[in-house]
């Protein structure tokens, strides 16, 4: 764009420069020829008065040596009749009276200059000197000027190109690093970092300052939101626990079958609410860095079995099948939190495969870690969504919008596993989703190890 603008500007400048020179040359030529005609006119007065054609011709003939660029010349009398003529060798005579315009002294016709200079004697016009001047020099001037202009244009464009290249590299490097930083912030949701401004004073620096301010505002509003979530979930927890306890008592005491169903439904919903409150509390703890792990030694096989059994009681539609090897391993982990992860993955596997009836939990191990996989055959997660589902409050609306959830489970799972220095990842296509959780083996090995 810069080069293009430079080319246009340079082209316009050089055209103006050449045109100005042509105009200047023509004006100078016209003036000098008018002066020449003036001299010729003064010399011809007596020849006209005495009707001496020969004298008139002689006066004009001097032009051959004095000004060879004059192609034709003529002396007209007071009645505009031709009195004497002159033509340079090899040049035909022309009819000056044809182009004669009263009052006009010069005229440019076909690369020639025509000059008509009245001859005055004591304020009386006695005739006119006519000249046709060759402007061959003009062609040379035009040619030279255009060549110079063209060479300068090429040099100018080349310089503009080099400058644009250097400038562009400087600008785009900074712009690209800002874009890279923006993408990084977008991908990681890390709004606490800032773009390091290079101290410049241009638009890119203004842009980065505005972006940094925006990051501050986001961080601030996130902090306020986190505070609100923390306070609200804390305040909800106590009354909810008490509602749940009363409902449990009521469920045991109530003998009327219809009322019992109502109480059970209330209890179910209270439990859902309680799960949400606990999730929100966890989120709040994660955000404030207060999610502390209570590390103990746990038998991972037992934990998986217990979780599956508990789930199988609630889940009527899906059969949860255990597959793989017996890990036979004691790992040091937070039992409650690992159970929370398993519960979440199993609950998702069931929730997001409403048209199937199978969920497989498989286990495997290497020298360095153990892996637990939860596989379902449901709606699947598109490739581009697979990283995003671990973000806070992220849900895939088009596919699972009608299924209840808050988009917190995987965020919490991811944090818990990260705190255990493990990894969690997804392999998914429609009809087959596997969540794999790997935990490092900082463990004691137990004796039993058998395939099942
Ligand atoms: P929630 O299930 O409460 O919405 P999660 O954090 O557990 O929140 O899951 C985030 C999103 O990931 C879900 O909304 C859903 O769109 C998608 N998802 C999670 N597990 C599965 C799965 N097994 N199959 C398909 N989609 C899933």
C-alpha cells in the first residue's frame, strides 16, 4: 500500500515537473520569437513602404543563417496580403493567412510555433511578420525529461519499497507479537498477564495499553464474580444442609406413600442443589488457591470399585463395565477428590449418552503412572471443543444445551488432577468418547496383580 501510494505520488510529481518544463520552454520560445519578429518587422518598414519585395525577401533570407529553426516566414502588408516570403531549404511554403487570428501573436500547431507580430510605424499598422518555427528541441527536451523522470521514478519506487519493507517488518513484528499475546490470553483465559509495551508512541502502543487496561478490567470483574460466588455458595450451604437433613428425617418418618414420593422428589432436588453449591465452593477455592489436598495412601482398585457400585445403584439405564488390568497399586492421593473426579466423569458419560446403555471404565499402568479411562458411546465432543470443555462454565450448547449442567465439573476435575501432577485428556468422535486420567506413581506396590 505504501509502495503503491509512493508510486502514484512520484508519478504525479514527475508528470507535473515535465509538464512545467514543457510549458516553460514554450513560453521562452514564444517570447524570443516575438522579439525576433519585432526586429524583422522594424527592418521591413521601409521595404513595405516602398513596395520593395526584393528587399523584404532579403531581410527574411537572413533567417537561414541567424535562426535556422524558422521553417517559414512571411511579411504581410496592411491588408494581410503576402508581400514577401521565405522558406528554409527542403521546406514547402505555407499559407500564413489560414491560421491568422487577429490579436493573437503566437499559436502552437503540429509541433510548430506560429508567430504573428504586427509591424507598427508611428502607431500605424503597416503589416505583419509571420514565422513558423520548428520545435524539434521540444522533442529532445520531452525525451530527456521523461527519461530522467522515469529513472528517478524507478529509484524512488525502489527506495520506497525498501523503506516500506523495513517499516513493515518493524510494524508487523510488533503487531504480530500483540496478536500472539491476545491469542494466548484468549486460549489460556489468563487475564492477569500484561503485554510488555516497547515504550513506543504510536498506534500499536496505544492499542497494547488499551488491551492491558481491558485485561485489568476483566481481572477486576472476575475477582468480584469469584467473591460473589464464594459468598453466595457459602451462605447457601448451611440452610441447604439443614433442608436436606430435615427431608431425610421426613422421608424415614412418612408412611403415606404419596407424601413419601413428594419428599423423595424434594430430597433429589435438594441433592442437586447441594452438588451445585459444592461445585461453586470448589471453584471459589480453586480461584483463591485454597483447594487443599488431603493426601493419604489409597488402593485405587478399591476406590474405582466402590465408585462404580455406588453409581450402578443410581443409574438404571446404563451398565458400568470394568475392564483392563487390576492396578494393584496404592497411590498417594486425596481419596475424596479422586472419587469426585471419577463420579464426575461417570456422571458425564451417562448424561451425555442418553441413547446407549453402556459405560466402560478401564485401567492400565506403566512404570511411571496409572491411567483410568471412562468411555461412553454418546454424543461425542468435537475436536475444536475438546480443550474448551475444561474451562470454567463452558458447555457445548448446540449438543448438550438441553441436558442439565453448569460447566464446572471438568474444570474442577482438571484442577484436582493437575494438583496431583497428573493429566486428563479427551479422545472423542461421535458415538465414542474416552476421558483418560493419568496419575503419577509415587506409590507403594501391593502384592496382588491379576487380569480380570
Ligand atoms: P456440565 O456437564 O455440568 O455441563 P462439565 O464441566 O462436566 O459440565 O462438562 C462440560 C461440557 O463438556 C458439557 O456441558 C458437555 O457439553 C461436554 N461433555 C462433558 N463430558 C462429555 C461426554 N462424556 N460426552 C459428550 N460431551 C461431554
